[in-house]
C-alpha cells in the first residue's frame, strides 16, 4: 500500500470514530434528566419566579398602603401621616357641605370624638348617599392625602346613609314630621362660584 492509501485508511478510521462519538454525545444529550433532578430544577425555577414577583410587589407598593383610622386618631397622628395615603372615618358635620362650581369641588368637615377635619373632594360627582340630612348622623369615609394647608385632599369618598327606619326615628326625635318625606330633611349644599 502506498502512503496515500495508508493516510486515507487512517482518515477514514478517524472519521468513523468521530461519527460514533458524535452519535453517542447526541444520544446522551437527548436523554431526559432523572426525575429527582427534573423536580429540583422545577422547584428552583418556581422559587426564583415567586421571589421576583414578591420583590416587585413589595418595592412598588411603598406608598400604596392605605392607613384606615377615625378622625380623632388621625388628628393625634397628623404629623406621622402627612405623606401617606389615609382612609378617614367620621361623621359629616351638618351644615358644612359646600359645592364649588368652578373648578368643581365639594368641601366639608368630618368629626369623631370632638376632633374635626376639613376635606376637599375635587370631583363633580358624589355618591347618592352623601347628603347632609337634618338630625341624622351621616357617616363618611374619605380617602386621600393631607395637604400642607392642613386639609385632606380626598380622591374618593364613601357615605353610609342610615336606613329609613333610623331616619324616621331621628326625624321624630328632632321634632320633624317624617311624613313629609326625605326631601324635607335634606340640607342642600351651599354653592359658591369661585
């Protein structure tokens, strides 16, 4: 045999050896991992995803927490709550409801246990139950932030109107005639144009 034939034979043997090892490697890579390893990988992946979601929730929610308290508690902690979103519960102070037309805004006072808070709600639409009713305690919840001027700039307000039975009792207790209906008990808001 010539030298070229020997080189060709050696090259052919080498190519066959490489092909066998390539097939073996390919065969190994298509084998699925053992069940325990697959479960461990799934567990690690799940923990990483849950950790990322929780981190996102906690970091983005720093100012999203809303502290709920009564007017009296809020006034006692006014300095601490100055930059936080708050939800304040109290009773509408009768006769303080004012509607400004331009720009549209409702202003009123809330009271609880002798403490009062001025509230400004810069929306034109209020809940149907948010009415000043003679002799009836209208419970109000206002959500917002305290301004540097000392009033609560409300982004939402909720009102709990008493039942018809409670209103009838309140009307009788205050000397009003409940047979005249609810409209006779409403105190319309004062309207100002500035």
